[in-house]
């Protein structure tokens, strides 16, 4: 039996292209693993009305972790129109399978490192080394939303909140409410994960990115929790910055920051900004980490126009593999893989289209796999 069981979830679109690249590299480093295939993505929505079939959930229950490519998602109505004819009108509602996975398996920590590679022509600056910790299960992405607003809810809000009074007479159908739910325990979990990472990897600061002056209760609780947890980590400084100002500072002085921690939506926003500072979606890796399961994925989507063309940059996926190896405790292989990616980028002989070249996804994967063998 192999040492690890890693669910193999290519999804659709360029998910397949980059997973093929991942496999080339995993084979080169001879990880002792088996990779059972799991079905997820648009194809299964269209054919079965569920982009994350129960059999895939079952598979995940029996794996150490999962490697995931990308999936196509569409808004509710558009998705319903594309269902196969026999499923139309039967009440199937599209929900993003990745959001579902995060909630179902309580993958509370979303880890998104954004470090500039030497010699990457796409770097905004060469000295950027940011790591975003994004809470992954709550906030405005909890899915607790109302449209129309039920009368009972309107009543409760009118009676309990002065600020709601001016909305109380808006007709139910003319108003939408999405709840920003944040719990103390999830706040503690993400903030502690950020501090522990900073301690382990020698970052001097953790910046909590919220907006407590305006969103006083939810952001207020996040910042308060950050202050409490910071006391357990005397060597690391806590910085507090508002989300809007943070976007400005990240463009002005990104090199001044280290670990960033935020709630789900603000974390989503800053992690795209951070990704672009180090070369864009072709360089942005992530881990969704829970207690019993972790799902590793590049942050890009399925980029349908490039699907199957082997044009996109697999670096995001290869760094994702590196994060998975770290999590599995395969630190030597992880470090070798990262070094191999860095060398190939620094040498500059292989460049995918986003870096101004015309080499393919698999050319890049082969260059990294040739390189990594000499490092192990
Ligand atoms: P996208 O990330 O798929 O692609 C946007 C553009 O970024 C591409 O057209 C391409 O120019 C560039 N790009 C993406 N990955 C790249 C790579 N590895 N190398 C070089 N360039 C790359 O985002 P888009 O177009 O907004 O969404 C396409 C589909 O993907 C949608 O259905 C969306 O819902 C879904 N999506 C899925 C995600 C996931 O699987 N976790 C995340 C984001 C979007
Ligand atoms: Mg995003």
C-alpha cells in the first residue's frame, strides 16, 4: 500500500492541463502515493444536477488530502439553463463545489503564499514575500441570504436595530440581505494559524486586515481576537490595517508586509491583489486546510478559452503541490520542488504565454521535473 492516498480532482477546463503538469512532477519526485480519481465540476452539474457528487465526498472521506485543478461555476439562473433537458425545472440549484467542500469538511484555513520569484518578468517588485491567511467558511460567503426579505426578519430587525429603521418600509421584494456571520472560534482559528505560521517561518509581523471603524461588530471581533492571540506570540508584531487602506499600501509598499490575516471576503480580495503583485494567477497557489482533510488548489479558475490547449502557466499548480508536500510532512521534497521551480524561472529558458513566451504547460512541467531530480 502507498504511504499517502491523495484524491485526484482535476475538475474541468484548464484544471486538466495543470493537473497533468502536477503529475509529471509528482512522479519525478517519487512520492509514495496513490491518486484515486474524483469526479467534480461542470460536467456533473449538467448531467446529474450536482457538481460535487456524493461519491466524490465519500472518496474524500477516505483520503489524506486532495489535489484539485479548477472548475467552471456560473450564476444560479445561467447554470439552471444549462442543465440537461431531463433535469430542467426539477429544482436543482447550483452551488459552487469548492465553497461546499470548504464548509462540509470545515476547511477553515485558506493559505495563500505570494512570493516573488527571482527573474520573473511579471513581478511588481522583486522583494515581495506575502502570505495571506483567509478564513474560509464564514462571513458574507456563509450563504445566509434573503431576497425577498421575510416579514418576520423585517420585524425582528426593526425592533432590535435602530439603523434598520430606515429600511423597515422598503417592500420585501425590493431589498436583499446577505448576512456577514463571523464566529469567535473561527476568528481564533484563522488568527492563530497565521501567528503560528509567522513563528515557524520567521516572519516579523502579522497584519489583521478588517474594517472595525465601520463594521463594528464583525470586524471589531476579528481585531479584538487578533490582539488577544498576539499576546501569545511575543516575538511577532501585530499590525492593524483597514481593507481599503491595505489595498493602497500593498501597491505602495508591498515589501513591508509579511503575514496577512483576514475574514473570508476581504481575504479573497487581498489575495487576488497579492497574486498579481508576483505575476498573476499563473503563480497563485492555495491550501484549504481543515483538521481531518486538506484540499490544495491553484487559485485560478477553469479559463475555458485555454482549456485543453496546454498554454497556461502550471507554476500556480506546482507551488500548490509544494504546499501539499509541506502539509504531508514531506519537507525535503517540498523544498526541492520549490527550488526547482525557482531555478527554471530564474534561468528563463522556458516561458509560458503569460510570461511572454510560447512554451507549453507541459514544457514547464518537464523543465521543473528534470531540475528537481538533481536536487533530491
Ligand atoms: P480564470 O482564473 O479561469 O481565468 C481568468 C484569466 O486568467 C484567464 O483567461 C487567463 O488569461 C488567466 N489565467 C488563469 N489561470 C492562468 C494560468 N495558470 N496561467 C496563465 N494565465 C492564467 O477566471 P475567470 O475567467 O474569471 O473564470 C473562469 C471560470 O472559472 C468561471 O466559471 C469561474 O467561475 C471559474 N472559477 C473557478 C475557480 C476554482 O476552480 N476554484 C476560481 C475562480 C474562477
Ligand atoms: Mg478569489
